[in-house]
């Protein structure tokens, strides 16, 4: 047994070494998922944009935060709205309606808001409704800036994009970029500030910024040029900071309100009770009850050995005849009171034996006499007859 464990251990080590070699000498497949992660170097990550934006905005101060706008403003941060631009790139999951309301209040007071999202829902949907904009689907692949000072070339997007802005009142909006004559980048005045909405954040990813053949980096330059305010607050959910862990955890919100705090305590207490009682129930030892053993076969073997040792052929034949008739009555449902012609006919219907073999079996049973001495040859002859008639009374002993 110990050698088996050693053998399997060696196999496991060899398999692990093989996997390590494959990982070392074969390149990992390229991940083409659109993660828009500022820490990710995959094609559709924002690692390069994250590094280049400070160079594009050299005279401006960029503040990054992993908090949602609602959490950020709840901390009581003092912001000069007239000198601030709020930047959100593909973080719809963190831009809830409450955050949208807070940001719109700041824009109304003079701040700018720049949103670049493929899909506009949740808080982004609230911004669209406020500006009376809608999104509709038309497959497009080429984008160009309306203002020639921003970019002169038409850029081709690797994948077809389907989200385009539908404007109800064109006089209230300024077109910045279009995809085949459809709005994909728009600016709208709101209060004292301006809201910039864009549906192609993919052009800010690593793939397009490093694609020198298509010169797609010109879109990033045009995108950055609309950010004019001195202070830039970038709401980046991938930003590595301890803000969310220390100050803005969900437990802070729970313990801030009495009802939520009591609900949390009740949940914890209920879980502890569940673990205690359920654990006891699962660990209770169930006694093993051994089933009653069927010793019939052992008994018959013992009796058979006894008869064999005594060499009492007559008694063995008597027992075999009795068991054979019992089998015929119970299994084949043939009465054995009268071993007449009717018995023979019904017995032949149940077996494949010949007529003379059935006659010989019936004759042997009828002529059997306990007071007569029988030989081992006659015992063998009777067993052969039972085999021909397919009489297997042994199954009643199991």
C-alpha cells in the first residue's frame, strides 16, 4: 500500500512539472475581454491611457478614487465646482442613480462631466434622461471628429459598434465626433457646466493607443483636449487604494443606522445558532446495525457434509426427492399428490426433457423405498435426471 502512495506521488510531481514547463515555454493566450481596467495590460485594458493621461494634462491636477461619486461626496470632500471635471470611463456598475444625482448637482454649479461608456444604464441612464438623449443601435465602424482641429483622419474601429445617440433637440447639443454621420460623442450644456458623453471607450484601450498603423492614438488626444478644468477627479473602480476598505466599507453603512445594525446582529446570531445545532445533527453518531445473516446455505452444507461422512445414500436421495417435489409445487405450480399422466404432461410443458426422462424420474420417485439400500451410482443417476428436467431447488435455500 505504501508503495502505491509513493507511485501516485511521483506521478503527481511529474504532472505538476509538466504543467509548469508548459506555462514557462508557451505564451499565455491573449485575453480579448473588454475589461477597461486601468491596471490591465490586455488589449482592451486602460493601462496605457492611465499612464499617458497625466502627460496629456500636464498643467492639471488629476485625483483618482475607487469610490463611487455618492461615496466620494458623502465624505464631505471640498471641491471647487467651477474648476473641476469629473471623469468616468466604463464604470456603469459603480455609477448608480444616487451618484448621478450628486454629480449633476455639481455640474449645475459649474463642473464638467465626461462619461465614456459602451452602454448607458443605471446612473448613466439618468443622465441621458436629464439631457433628453436616447441610445439606439446602428452598426458602425468608422469615427471622425467634427472639429478638424481635434483630428483630421477618420479612425476605423476593429469591432462594429452599435450604440449611437439619438438627439431630440439638436440645438441643445454640440457634436464632437460622429460614426458614419451618427452621433457618438456629444457635449451638452447643463446649468453652469457641460456634460460630455461618448460611446466608444474602446478607442482609449491599449490596443488602439499602441496601434501605430491606424494612428488611433489621435482619438485619445482629442478626448483629452475637451478636459479644460484645472482639477480632474477620475472615478476609477480599479484604482488601487485603501479608501474603500477602510472608510467606505459596507459595514460602515450598516453600523451607521440602528435598524440595519440590529438586522446585522440578528443575522449573525441566527447563523451561529444554525451552525451549532446543524453541526450537532450532522455529527451525531448513528450506530451500525449488522443485518441478520442468512445461514441457510451453511446449514445445508453442514447437513450435506454430515450425510456424506455417514455415507447414507438412502437419506440423501430421500431429501433430494422431497426438495425436488417441493420445487415443482412452489415454482412450477404443479400438484405432486398424484404422479399420474396429467402430472407428466404438465411437467413436460415446464421442461425441455424427453418423455422417457420424465417417465424415468416419476418411476424413480414412485419406487423409492426408505428401507432399501441405494448406491452412489443411483444417487448420481437421480441428480442427472434433475439436471435434465432443470429442477434447481437450491434457490429456495438462498
